[in-house]
């Protein structure tokens, strides 16, 4: 089972509240199905499909200067 995972990251100089844990958006039987969905998400305006050095194919969206939304496929949530 593969999962599409949504993670939000904020880079701030001042102390901020803890970030929420990554959340599962959907599950897929195969990695191919998961990646097809990532490609579809990457076609939305403001989202960009990238090759992440640790996560492989991923989709990013920057907002508010230093904030970033990251969507990626994971085989097991315990590894996130």
C-alpha cells in the first residue's frame, strides 16, 4: 500500500508553534498509481512537480515567502 502524504514546512526566524504532523491524503495499491496522482496534482496552478533528493517525485507549492507545502508518495507512514 502506498500513500500520498501532505506535509507543511515553515521557515521562520522567530519561535513558532509546532508544525502539524504530515497527513495522509489518499492510499493506492501501487506506486505507479500514486505517482500518476502526483503528476495530476502537479498540473494545478501554483503547484510544481519536482525531483526531491530524498523523496523522489514530489509536488511543491510555496506560499507566504518561506512556507512550503510538499506532497509525496510513501510506502509506509512509519517512515515519514
